[in-house]
C-alpha cells in the first residue's frame, strides 16, 4: 500500500476485480448499496473465490455457498493482505474479515474505471444468487483485463480518498464548490417539481394541456421521476442537503466538502441518467471536476424540460388552429404508432425465454439504498405509511415483501406459516410476471403483508372511576350490564399488572361476551365504549344475512376471485393483533332471510358452525382461514357479540359465550335519555346550536312522545321523532328570517304540528267498554313482544252454540296463535272441566256449569296480524274459561301472566320487567305474577338485591313497584290463588284450602 498525498490516492496490489458483464446498466457510485442478481453458478464462483482461503471460510455470508472449484482461481496471500489494508485505510469496519471487491462497469469505454465495494448480503435461491454490494470508494485499475467474463481477476488499483482530496483544497474553493452544489440541486429540484405538476395537471378532466401526454419523452420522464422509489430517495437527499446547510457553519470546510461529495454521488445515482453519464461521473476523481460535470448534467436536464415544453406548445398551437379532419388524422397517427409499438413489445416477449425474463426482472430490481442507518429507518417508516398506495411500483413491493419474509419469526408467525410463505415466495420469484399465477401470488402476499403480525395495541391501565364515568356518560341506566363489564375490566387489569410485575402468568382466556337485547338499547355502543377505555382498535363485523361458511373462513385460493374471511379482514383493517371485534347480529348468521331462524345452506356450509372455532378460547389460537392457509392466533382478540334473540343461536355456539341481557328502557329512562342526550345531539347535528338557539319539551310532551308516538324498548324511533321536531323548529326559524328565536319549550299540543297524529291508541281501543258485549270471558294477559317491549293481550271468549254433553266444551281459537298457545288453550279447558266435575268450587251455579260443558265457544286474541305464541298466557286463558263457567266477570284493570299445568300449578315465565312496563303503559292497576318470578320482580325495581334476600315475607319490592309504576302486584302459586284473589267471596272446597291469609302475597314462599 502506497499513499500519494498530492493526488489523494492509495495503491493496492493484487486487488480482486470483477467486470459487471451480466448487469451492464449498473454503475456503482460510492455511498450506495446495489443488489445484483446472478446465476447460481456465477454467484457460487464469485463467493467461492473467497471461500478458497481458510481465513474467509467461516464468514457468515459464505455459509450457503457451495465448495469452491479447485481448478478455478483462488485468492492469493497478496490479495488477502490488500483487502486487510483497504479495510484499515477506508472502511474502519468492526466486522471480522470483510469481503471487498472492485466492480468495473461493463459499458465503460475506459475499462480502467471502477469502484471498490463491500459484500454486505447474500440471498441464495434455487437458480439465482442475489449479492448486495456497498460501494465505498472510486478506483483506477492499473492493468485491466479484457474478456474476463464473470470471473474474478486481480490487478493493482489506485483508490481515491475524498477526505484527503478535500484537505488539499483551499477553503475558498471548498466553500464555492459547496455553494454551487446547493444552488444546482435547488435548480434541478425546482425543474422536476414543475414538470410533475404540469404533467399531473394535464391528466385532469377539462385541462387544455392533454397534448403533453402524447409525448413519449414526457411519459418516460414522468414514469422515472414519479416512481415511489425515486420520490422517497429524492426526499431523503433533500432532507440531508437541508441538514448539511444548517450545519455547514458549525463544522470544518473539509468535512462539509466530503459530505457534499457523498450527496452529489447519491444525486447522480438516483437521477435517470444514462450509464455513460454515470461512468463519466465515476471517472472524475477531483472534486471540482465532479462539480462541473454535475453542473452540465443539471443544464442538460433543464434543456430537456425546456425542449419538451416548447415542442408541446408548438403542437398545442397547431392543434388549436387545425381543422377537425386534421385533428382526427393526428390522433389516428398517434394510435397507429402505439399499435406498432405494442406489437413489437409482444413479439419481443414471445421470443424471450421465460428464464431470461425472470433474470431480467430480478436484475431490474437492483435497488439503491443509502448506507446511513437513519436513512434506512426513514425508508421503513415511509413504507409503512405508503403501504396502501395504488401506484407502488413492482420493484419496491417485492423488496418490502422480501424483507417481510426474512423477519417472519420476529413477527411471531406460526411455524407452518413460515414454511408455507417461504415456499410460495420462492415460487413467486421464479414465476413470469405476465402469468396468471404471478397475479394470484401477488394478491395473496398483499393480504399476508396486511395482517398485523407482531403488532399489539398497548392497553391502558384501568382507572375504575374513569371507566364507570365513561359508561355512565355513554349509556344511561343498565346498571347490571355496567357492573358485569366493570368486573371484566378489573379482572383484565389485575392479570395484566401481575404479568408486568414479573409475577406468574395469570392471564386467562378472554371471555366471549354476548349482549342480548332488543334493538336500540345500546349494545353496539357499549362495545365501542369498552374499546375506547382499553385503547384497543375497534372493528365491527356484521353477520346479518351471512349464509356461507366461506364468509367466515375465507375461500380457498384455487377459486377465481378468492379472498380471506371476515375475521382476517377485521384484523387487517384494525392494524393490530389484539383489537376488539364486534360480531353484530350473531343470531341471524344461519338465516338467508335475516329472521334468525332456519339453517344454513348445506351446499355453502354452516357459517354458525364456522364461528365455533373463532369463539372458542381453547381453539382460536390456531384459527385456520382457508385463504391464508396457515394458523393465525386470535387468542388476544377481545370478541363481543350482539343478538336480539337467543333462539336463533345454536346451543354449541351459545355455550361458548357469556350472556349479558340488556333490558329495554322504562319511560322514565327514555325521558332522561331524550332530555340529556338525544335532544341536544339532534340540535347540534342539525345546526341549530351553531346559531345559539335551543329549546326543550314539557313533561307532558315527553310523556306523549314516548307513550303515544313510539312503541319500542330502545330509543331509535324516539331519536327520529326528536329529529323531526328539531327540523320543524329550524323551518320556523328560517321562515322568520332568523330574527326571532324559536319558542323555548314545546308543549304536548305542538307535537301535532311537528309529528302529526300519534300512533293508533291500542291501549284505549282494546280496553274500552263495548255496549253489546258480555263482561264474562274477557281477561287481560301480558306478553313480551319481539321488539323487546311488553304489552297487554286481551283474551275474549264467547258462546257460539251447543254440542253434545259428552263432547263439550268445544273451543275454536283465532288471532294468529302459535302451537304452544293452542296447547295452553287445551290445558286450560281440561283443567276447568276437571275442577267442575270434582266440584272444587262451592256455590257454583249448576245451570251455568251444565251450559258451559255443553256449549261451543270461540276464543279470540285481537291484533290478528301479529303472530302470538308462548306458554305465559295459560293463566289468563284458564281464568277466562272459569269466568264463563261461573258467569262471573273479571276486573278489566287486572292483568296476569304465568304458564299453567294440568294440576293448576302456575309456573314462572320470562320478560317480567317488560310485562310490568307494558301493564303500566296500558293503564292496568293490578297484576298477578307467578311466585317463582319474585327475583325478576326485585331486579326490575332495584339493583341492591341483598336487602330482599331475608325480608321475612314482607315483600318490600311490591311497595317499590306500587310507588314507581303505580301497579299493585300480587304473587300467585296456583289457580286457587288466582280464583281467591279475583273473586274473594267465592268459596273453595275445604279439601283444597287456599294458602292465602290476606297478605298481598297469597301464597307463601
């Protein structure tokens, strides 16, 4: 090694050299990383050259290289010494025995020009070897070798040291060179930005600059200058230049000059210049000569743009003055030229072998990278931000995909997935880009890269008071639901803290919560609130109408247009492996009609059965999507499900979920929600609050709005009605010119103006007296409706004729009744006949009894358009038949519910809270409830149930219902309790004493 201070060069003897015969377009410039794809034999021969020495055989980059050929050239001891001295002089690399090689461009007329590079990466595949070279310093070859092929040869070289050259220059020269470079780069940047702006403007509809698109030069420049790879590299260079400008006054001129030289190399390498221009720039060792050459390059680019603009202006002027015929001929010639060009491209592709196409495609992916670590991090961040851009070029996408495949283990991908993806990626690299299989694999890898493997949202530590306050702000009422959710949050937070403190692993499987309730009570919004409190990504998956198993598990890749399932799609959109996924309307997943009943199509599979794996905490850690093809871990996903009815959910699926029932709102709760939340929300959404205008409703208006204009357990219809009122107020405000503020309150009478007439008053119509009707045989029952509300059902029974004594009574039933309700009628008839034959009711009119047993009756339940079914009407039906048999009327303000048995036992039923609210709505005063439903009654009026566990038969909840709802509730155990309560003066057989003693609860617990 001999250093010449005056010229800034160092001589190295017997240095390994390689001419880039296989990649003639690559001209290595210092400061960048080049990826060069070589045939397997060529790559093994180059790497085997180093492996021939015991010194380099342990090198980690040579582990996959086959043993070197004994007959090939081996690295000499002099070459090893030169490599070691070069590393000490220029590289300062801490790595053990780095591999250096001088690369000579193949298209260079002066074959003595080269660049010393370091091998920094090797990717060995079946047919190709991709070697990454980091260019370090310019060099001049003393004894170049012609026709060297793809083999390494040795020569003495002179290596240029930019730092030494900068130190030999005067400070004035350095400052002037740096200033000139900054100015030239700014001119070039302005020219490129201006061109891209004009080109994009010409692509817009209605633009008069479309002729710019007809120029091949314009299209070629835009294709090169608008590629994402160029855009990112150019932005990085601009940032580095701005940083150098700000620091130039704080560092020595030599250091600034050296950094400027590196940035100039980066700029020339990124610019779409010809290989000849790059070789000319590589050949110039003096920095001032490079600045002058860079100036000429900038001037050439500016002249190209000016020539393009002037030629386009000339064509534009001709086109504006030409006749329609001349314009047509011009366009026809352009289309004809394009057709010739397309045919030439097709012919070349047909003649080119597939292996050459793959090699060419891989060679074109030689990517320029900065050697700066910070620059690589910036590029990685940019890749994450631009992952969804449609104009991403193929080279950049494949590069990112290759990096993703290398880091599969770091991302926590399943072992089966690692093997599958690596195998598919190798096949993808070998596939012709024009084949259909290439597009299928590319779409597949796009989906795989979108799955956020290894990315988890950081859960926020639980603040119990804040969580409760958040739930109270978002949802009014629902105390039991909030209590269960807060319990879950506390358990989750406790386990997370124990794990973070280094304790034992206590994190159990996340529970699958099923929120069941009528529409509009806030099931979906509760899930959103939980996600916000935990700082988890929220994704909603609508299962309504899903009737194909592939919608859940995805389609197999063998099908055209295949895609992944809804669960994997939710992960992709959330960008996290632990989001909160809401499976909405899970009770309707098996139905093709959305009714929640029926079974999935046997041809398409059962989507409900596909959910069994998703919602099983023991199995979803290896969830298999048909499209993905390998297990994906869903164990960290928090699943919430919603349903309106449990009947549409299969038992195995229901067994995997914890059910939380969300009841409907009481009228008082609806008034509070409307006053505090819905009305201010509609005033804000409709823009009235922007003018500082507001209004409210009177208490009578609220009662009328809820009782007469809406019939629902939720508040959606109420919100729509409030929106109509707000719009009416805005109309009044606009008609008055905005000068007068609208009335501050809306009365009950004004509701007619905004909403029209209320709904049909069913409560009044059903319960009103009918002059021609008998009082006997009419009893009020209670029902739980499909929309989550409760209502009163009137059972009417009249005598229509006679039958033979042995066959009576005969009952005909109408009113759209279901099979269970028909059975209740048969049970009631048999029970009444048994009671009469056994003479259990003392003092019954014998003539009326005989007439009852020999008569034909018609039982009807009004509102025939509404289907009715269920066992809870058994008590009311039986009492209606007894009323006819005894000829005694039942109080029209009395209603009841309960299932009846043949022995007269009254069994508990569901929907007690909703039925009590329905009784209040319909104006009832007294209610009979099965004694086994006492816990439901307690929960309907209070959340503190401890006070009611040991109340010694006082039944404090009855007083609370009397106060809150205005209803007198009585518990009953069997039909004798009902008869005694309805007709206290009626005597019962002494062999069957009643259990009552005047207490509001006739039967004892």
